[in-house]
C-alpha cells in the first residue's frame, strides 16, 4: 500500500527522556481526527513474522538468502524494521493508511523507550543481537501500548 518509497524509509528512533507507557491501539474517531487507542495488532503481527524467521543486514530475505522487500511473498525472514514494515502494510490493507501510520508511530514511540538506540536497523544488526531479543522487544511493546493512547497526539485525517 505504501509502495517501495515507504520501504526505503529507515525508521529512526529518538530516545525520550522517560520511557513510554504503552503500545496497543485501536482506531477511534472524533471529529476529523484519528486517535490512537489500544490495539496490539501491529507489534503482534511483527512478532509472528520474526518468529517465522529473523535476519540481519537486510529488511527481509527469501529462502535462498537474497534480500527482498518485507512484503514480498518470497520473504521467509525479517529484521525488526522489515517486520514492522510488513505489519504496517497488513494493517493498512485491513484498516487504512491512517490507522497503520498511527499504529506505527505509537509502536516506534514505545520502542524508543525500550531500546537503547537511535536506529532500529542498527539495533537489529548488532553483532550481539539474537532473535529472542527482537521477540522480547515486540512482546514488551505490545504490552506497553495500552497506556500510549493518553500520551500520543491525534492525527488529522486528510
């Protein structure tokens, strides 16, 4: 839904002064704004992909080890960033781009409070990183999202 230009964007995280409270979201609409609520679908979907297969130094890989787009049907393993991109595409297809972007923003906000990094890509690709670290981060993000809706601004709908 976001196309190859979306995939090319590397999500950069900025650490917050204090850790965020939560992550789940659900769409709720008030007037012309889509507010983030409490739905855990995005981090849970990303976690399922990582459990299927995890990779480093590429957003996603095919069975032959070649780098592919995270939404490519040939993908069998994903980095943290690649799994989030694929999960965003999944949410966008079922709930629309506004919900997907809101969920991604909320998820990244939570991950910024959890991970000691400025880049999801660098964190995923660190030599000491293992798949269980990524699964644990997504599990914690899914748990922490609950309180996020109170701290995160609404997004205007176009």
